[in-house]
């Protein structure tokens, strides 16, 4: 699992049909999406009929599917984390961040053995993490903040679905992960040493589109964002109904959905404008993140475009 594979993700249907469509200006935006609480606004928009004909959701089981389809030219955009968007952009195609769906405020966690009480005690320890995912970004930030060099810890790079097994076998001293895995590890005796609340406005889930599509069919991009805010309005204002819709769709408990909701912040329209401004937080984090990823050899180079985010496609207002 390349990203927050929120419990009970169902496999995509009809992906083989991708690529059979024409790509003229009248084509809808083919937008990749997978289960995660931050992307529920679009699932809800589709369910309530707020998704216009100019937006086609291509549903998969993980971010990795969307990333591969973007790189193969079979998608025009996708819901990804900011680091995932950078990785795709630096390989192909060129992407543009047009919306922020959520900001992590506790969803991303470093769980450690109880005797490890301070970050500097991580030196010499074995830490499990999925380096290619958002947890890798979390860990790199933690090491930077603690002044710990990479060679001072043993990093075990494994997918998140192996984290619980490693912990139970006593193979690691700490694990960088995200909900709901974090809560499982805490229930097995782990301690929350660090989480994304200590990295404010750093871990973003975003809506990205290819620059080519945005230039060719900007109205479809605007329609996508309008649908997101319609779904978000229901998610926030009718949370009781939304919790049960999400739980039913994903085959999980309402308690797990509430846990996920509590671990993220959903930016409204005004916050999106602030985040996506020319010198906004998304632009700042993307630059520093690309430097960090390049330094660690996780991407071939740093971002070279003048702007990686743009607020021009956001709605003027939302009711």
C-alpha cells in the first residue's frame, strides 16, 4: 500500500476500459481516487448527484494505482498526498496542485517502545517505515527535527500492511505509520512519540491535474473542485449521515470513520486560497519536501517549475 489505504478499500472496476476514450476537449476529466477520509467529498458528491458529466471518477484501491495511471497517460488528475504528487511530476507527466482536501493533524504517527521517551533516544534504533509513502516524509522530518543523521538509525523499508507483524515479532523499536495502523500499535503496547500535530500544515492531501489538461479544459477542473466542496459541505455539516455512508461503502465500523475524521483538518475555500497562493504553504512545503526527497535519493531532482500549485480553478464561492 503506497498511501493511507483506509480500511476496507475495494478494488477498482473497469480500469481496463481506460484509454479507449478519446481525449478531445469535450472529454470529461478522468480523475483517479482511492479510499481515504480526505477524498470522501468526491465519493459523496457522486452519491448525491453533485458530480457533473465533465468529471469521471476512476476508482482504485490505492494511490499507487492512480500514480501509475497518471504516468501512463490514462488519467488527467488524481487525489494524492503532496509527496506522491511530487514523485509523479518528476517522472512524468507535469502536474499542478489545484486543491487541498485535508491536512494531517494527528493521522501520521511515530509509535515507539514505551522506554523511548525522547526523539534523541531513536539513535541506534530500528525504525520501520514505508519510505515511498507519506510515512517516509514524516520520518525524514522527525530525523531532521531531532538532529539525527540517517546512518544513526536502521531504517527498515516495508509496506504499511507489514508493520503490525513486525511489531508483534519484536523486530523494531519504532514505526512511522498512519491511522488506523497507529491505533492498532498503540493497543499492542506502543507509545505515541510524535505525530503530525507537531508538524503543523506540513502533510497535505491534494487534488492534482496534469498541466496539459488544465490548459486545455479548465472548466472541467473547476467542475471537479466545485463537486469537492459540495461533498465536503455534506461531510462537515451532516457528519452523522456521512459517517454511516463511509462505513457502509468501505465495510468498516463507524468508530473507525470517526477516528479518521478526528485526525485530519478539512480546509474550506478561504483556506484553500491561502494554501495555494503563490507564496502559500503548499508551495513552501513542496519546495522543501522535494529537496529532502532528492537528498535521500527518493526522487531524481528537485522541483524546477515556477509554480507547483494554483488557486485559479477554485470556485468564487460555495453555499
